[in-house]
C-alpha cells in the first residue's frame, strides 16, 4: 500500500484503496501543506538522531535549515497554525541543551567544534524560543497535567484516557496535533501521521466532528465549574490561543491583613531584577496589590510602601541607562507620584525616610504614627532626570517634542508640592536639593515681566499695573529667594556652585549686567572651575556665554569679547555648551565615552543660538580689532586680539571672486573692510540689513535698542579708524567736518579725540577757538616705517650671525664661558681696529 494511505484501520485502508482505484490521480497531488510537513519531519528526525549521539555540529546545521524552512512556510503557518510537533522539538531541544550545558564533565570531553556549536546553538534556541514562549509554556503544562483531560493548543481534539488511546489514533493527528508524548520514537511516525489521505477520508471527518462535539461538552462543564473563579481560557480565532490568566493574588478564602499583603509584596519584589521577569506584569501586580490594600482598609502606611515600590519598578522598567521612558510609563509615573504626595499631605502621621530600617517600619493601623522606609526626594529627582532624558531623545523639530515639553509644567508642580512638604518635614540639605531642582527649571527662561522691572518700566495704564501686581512674584524675585537660601544654608560646594551660576545666567538673560558681573567676580568660580564635574563645567560655559551676550547688548564691547573669547577660540562651542558632539576619531573618544557625553547634552529648548553667539563675537572683535590694526599698521610685533576674526579675514581675502555677502561671516568680513577705509555707512549696511536681522538681531529682546547701539559703536570706531589711517596726510582737521562725516554730535567727537590724545594714540592737539585738531606730524611716513622695519630686521640678522660666530670660536662653551661679556667687547674692538691700540696702551 502506498505511504500516501498509510493511516487508519483496515476498513479505512480498504475504503482508501477503492477510492484510489476510482480516482488514481489523487495519488500524485503534492500540495504545499504536505510538502512542508514532510520537509519538517525529515529535518526533525535528523535533529533527534543527532541529539542521541551528541553531534552538536549536526544539530546546529539542521536547526538553521529548519529555521529557513519555517520562514518559507510562514504563509501556511499563519493559516493553519504552528504544528504541535514543531513546538515539541523547540521545547525538548532547549531542555536538552540546558542539560548538556550544566554537565561540566561532559562539556570537557567534547571536541572543539561540538563545544562551539553547543554554545552557538544554545544562544540561538534561547533567542528563537522567545517568539514561542506562550506555546512552549502551554505544551509543558500539557505534559504536567492529568492524563484524563488534555486541552487543545491548535485545533480542538478529543481528550481521551491514555489507556484507551491507541497508537494509530495518536499518529492520525494532523497539523494541530495534541500529542504530548515527548519520546523520540513518536517523531518517526510524524510524517505518516499527517498524511493528506486523512483529508479525503469521510470517516476521519466524522471522527473529527464527534471529537468536536465531545470537546464542546467538556468545555461547557469546565465553564460551569469555573463561573465563580477568576480567570479562564481566552477564546481566539485560529493558531495557538494566548493563555491569559488574571493573576491570582491570594487563594480563595484567605484573610487579607497586613502580614499577608506584606508577604505578597516581598514575593513580588524578590523577582525584581531577575532574568526573565516580566516587568510590566510586575507593575500590574503591584497596582492590583495596592487596590486590594485599599479595598480592605489596611491603612495608609502599607499603601505608601506599595506606591514607593510601584514608582521604583517604573524606573527599573528600562535596564539600559540611556533608554528613556515610554509615554505610557511616564504618565503612570507622574500619576503615582501625585497620588503619593496626596497621601502624604492628607496624613501628617506618616514619617518616611531612608534612615528608617525595614525592621523598625510601622505599617499597621495603631496609635503610633506610620513609619515607612523610602525617600520621596530621590523619586522626584529621578523623575526630573527621566524628563530630561525624554527631551534629549525626542526629535526637537516634531510635534511630539512640543507635547512632551508641556509636561514640564506638571513636573514643576510636583517639585513645588515636594518643596512645600519638605519645608515642614525635611532637613535643610533636602530643601537645598529641591531648591536647586526648581532653579534648574527657571534660570534659562526669559521673564518679560522681570525684564521690564529690571529696566524700571511699568504698565502704561493702571489696569496693566494692577495686572502685574496681581500676577505675584516674577522669576527674578523667586530666583533671588531660592539662591540666597542655598548660599546661606548649603554645605556642599556643588549645589552652591550650580545655584550661583544659574543666578548669574538669569541676571544676564534679563540684562542685569552689573549684578551678573559682580556676582561672577565675587564667587571666584573661574579660578577652580576646571576641577568641577562635566555638567557643572557645561553650566559654567553657558553662563559665560550669556554674560558675554548681555555685555554686548549693553554696549560693553570689550567685556563681551573677553567673556566669549575662550569658548569661541576653542572651535568647539557646540560641544562645550552641551548642544551636540563633534566628529572625532575613535582614538580620542570611544563608543562608551560618546554615550556618556550624549547623556550630558542639554535639551533643545535650553539651547543658545550658536549663529547668534558667533555673530556677537565676530562683531565685537571687528569693533576692537579694526581700529587696533589701523593704529599699528607698520608695527611688526603687533599682537592679535582675535585669531578667529583674523582667520575669517584671510579666508575672505583668498576668495578669487568677490560677490555680495550671503552668510553671516561674509557680512562681517565685508563690514570690516568698509570700516578699515573709514566708510561707516557701508559697514552699517553690511551689519544691519534684512538678512542679518532675521538671522541674528531680531532674536534679541528689545531689538531696536540693540540696533541703535550697534550703529553708534560703528560710527565711533569708524571715526577712530579714520583718524589712525589718514592722520599722516592732514595738517589739521575740523571737528565739525568729522561730526558731519560720521553723523555724530560735536561733543561726542570732541570726547573721542580727547581720549585718543590722552592715551597717546594720536599725536595731535585741540585748538578750542577754531574747533580743529592740529596734527603734530610726529608719526613716520610709510617710507620711514619701512626703513625702520628694514633696519630692525638687519640688526636681528647681525646679532644672529655673531652668535653663530661665537659658537664656532667656543666663546659660549665650557671654560671660555667665564667672560662672555669681555670677550664680546674685545671682539668688537678688534673689528673696529682698536684691539691693537688697547694692547699697546696696556704695555
């Protein structure tokens, strides 16, 4: 008889034979189901044989082939479900590999290839079986259940007693077979057991119908028995149903009290951090336990204990430090912290702290106050850090970033509530830590109301003034109060340093230049900031940059340049401000260091505009450098005020074709060339125009005031440059003419020229009756300057030549070094012909 019909009893064989005689073409039908089925069984048979002889290399090779065959039959799997014998092999193979892995003596006897294959196969099977965890767990439950009742995994089949279940019936199970025999011998018949002949046999279909009916009866009886219990099997369509059972916290009839709940809590916590623990299920269990505690009125102490552990479990959900919380977990975390604070505010008899030992906890309702081990401050600080990580890992140009940023108000609200709680029950150190958290959410935000008050402005109408008063404290008053408390009470350098830097930053942001400058100078932070940790150094760099920008807005050009010099001259402003990483070689920074530096980055909404920063620095350098270059044009030893500015000038000079400026740097270079010629109007047009306004100047508060200050500075420095450049060609200059040329008031021109004369920058005198500047003509002409430079270079050449000559004569070495000065004088006399006369006179 053909293997195609190798199934069933003798009567079934006779029927199939007659059917074969009538329709012989059905023999050669090869559908995908049968083809894949036979392919699977052949591979599995080979794996079983390799397992018997411990041939791990063969097992690994065949397992990879089985995996590829499974991928090819994915469509059939989705339609028919995963075959039971496939699940059985995965479970048996994993158990077999674990058993071999634990057998240390057996591993030592393996050859090198088998040992390597065992390690590789064990890793692959563990990773692969994660996709079939539910099916494998259900299969193992079947092995351990009563032999009288076996529930279905794929398609429903009749549950029979093992004694009455014949071997032929076991082999007749198809793709969704429920056979629980884990022995290797049954695998030999798995191909025949799934023969497609059963699809065409009427008797087999009738048996299936009977089995379905009987199974439905079993299910109905089971439903009637389990109506009052929690959980049950979930009905699904097709494939292997997911077994989802509600967690049973306590056995039926258990008395719920504090001891039972605490014991259950400890059981849940013992699984925390272990490999294979479902963290989301653990969080659900803790929520369910909190609900049970609340329902049974076990007191607020045990509820606070559970809430602490729920929040800690939410923080531990991501094992990777760099990973951030998912939106769902983040919302749960905020809700739990709010609920915990509600409980603490409503019950003043609850004492919490890290110094409370677990043995001395009092969680039961009694006359004594509740004592719970835990630190609410640590939880809130971790929440703040998680918020920062969420903002760091969100695309700053997406709507999601804006939505996440809206949660900052809720975060600040929780910090304020915690502050209110700790001011009455916390220590001074804890209050300082919370104050710093509140400061870190305030210092970088521009407060228009505080800015108006710093400028001495008030609302124009009485209603606006009343509205400003009704809004309460502005950010300047809040920052002043919080920082001064830390200055007075804090005992740690780090918190006080951070508070000072934030205070300076806030002053500078709101144009309080003198307060910010004085606080920076009195703190002496610049002396030892290099010993601080990287986050504090980043905060220091941000503060210095904001201080420089504030000085620029106030017209303190030299102070602005000095404050920005260190950051801009390094060429790493982006990295020093914590706003991104620069591309480097792996030798300078490995992958681990890069991860650490990424965690230090400042969220996007706290960034300082780098283009604005560079523009402020270059314009400040232009206003300082161009007059200095004009005054020391022929000085060979002149120094550079700004190397970066000179670099931009050299780049501009190297361009073969000069067109209209486009970038911000090109605008500054073009303006510098105009100022060098004393053309302040052209310089002004390059610095202040539509492009520069949109890129830089419109980003300042009080934009018009900044533009007016810039125009004034350009006029004054252009006047100084003009006098330095052209003073040698004038005998006298009328101050009125200069006033008209540069559109400055006469007293301003008089003041600028007087300062230049006093500082000996300009060799001239003022004639008051005629309001003219009389040049003294003491400056050398260009030809004279070139002659002086040539003479100086020749003198240096002669001196170098004499040193080489001395080295050859040995004057400067060893014994002859005793009288260098005398030897040099004798040589000079000899060269002038006086050496002989000197010797004669000595005789």
